[in-house]
C-alpha cells in the first residue's frame, strides 16, 4: 500500500511540475493562468493529503506490530 501511495504521489507531483513549467515558461493567455495555478495548488494539496494518509497507515501498522 505504501508503494501505491508513493507512486500516485509522484505522478501527481510530476503533473503539478508540468503545469508549473507551463505557467512559468509557457505562453499562456491571462484567462488560462488561474486555471493552471489552481491545478498546481490542487496537485500539491492532494500530494500532502496522500503523505498524511501514508504516515497514518505506517503508524497504525507499527502500533499493531508493537514497534513504536
């Protein structure tokens, strides 16, 4: 489960990096910039939530196995 979460997290961050590169280096119109900024923000939020879920699952697994 840990590796599945990590792979999803990496793919989301790579997508966010791609949108960030488009925002910085791309020739985007002013109407598209807020959408791209929102996509970068959402990808960072999803990655953070997945990180929290991963830590909680790890803590729960460690508690069940008796390792602290």
